[in-house]
């Protein structure tokens, strides 16, 4: 149990999950992945002792099966052994998918959308909750998630500037090879057309 206690001590305090159910269960629900600097053996041991409960809860909270969660967890741990992703790491991973463009701005907004606790890091739970919404959520869930992505200042509205910012970021991410014949300020034209429809 000393592992559990030291693990809890190392967890970032601002990363406390918002759900009261999790809070009441204390460190049991903190994935062992927050223990960045443990030896691999200790880490595995801690993981094993927590895996059933943590996974059970995530299984209930997401649209993934236990087996899918295990696979996702393995991949997550592989990419970020420390168990938390900061924005730089996220951008680095994301950039690999868009080698012909500059994905950093879009990755920044995407990171903020995944980082629901707003503390500058994404834990496995944050990651898997977002992924569940995007891949398996209802249309409404997906729209709400995307709305938050576009609503940069979080005031409940998407204004023209926010829309332009995101659309521009998407064009930057795709890069010039995807859109061979860009003339003028295409992102701006795109947004202008959208707002004229209403
Ligand atoms: Ca977070
Ligand atoms: Ca807004």
C-alpha cells in the first residue's frame, strides 16, 4: 500500500477528477500512470492492483469495452510513459499525422478540448473520455464536444473570430498539398460564407 500512498502524493493536485464518486474512492481511482518516475516493476504492480476498478469505472463512463480500454491504455502508456500528456507532447504526436502542414495551432485547441480539467495536462481518463465522445458518442455529444472546441473563450457562443481562428488552424494543419489551388484568404471566405447563410 505504500505504493498507493506515494502515488497519490505525486499526483498533480489540480488534476483531481471532478466526479464525486471518484473523489470518495480516493487514490484507488487515480491511475497508476501518474507515477511517472517509478521503476517499471513498481509501476506494473501498482497498475495491476488498480486496473480492475479503474477500468470498470471507465468502462461504465465510456463507450469502450474493457478490452478496448486495455489496448488504448497500452498505446497511451507507450506514447507517454509518464501517464500524462502536456501540450508540447500532444502537439508532437499530432504533428506526425499531418507532416505536410502545421498542426500546432489546431493541436493547441484540440488539447484544450481534451483537457477538461483545464490544468495543462491530459490524463488517460481525459483522453479516453474525449475519444469515446468523438468516436462513439451520439450526434449531440459530438456536436457539443466540437462546439466547445470552437468556443475558444468559453462564453457559450461561437463568434466569427473564433470560427475564423479554428478554420484557419485546420487549413494550416492540412497544408498546401491538400488544397492545391488556394486563392486569396480561403479560411476567411469559408467563414464569411458560413455566417451569411444564417
Ligand atoms: Ca487535465
Ligand atoms: Ca465564444
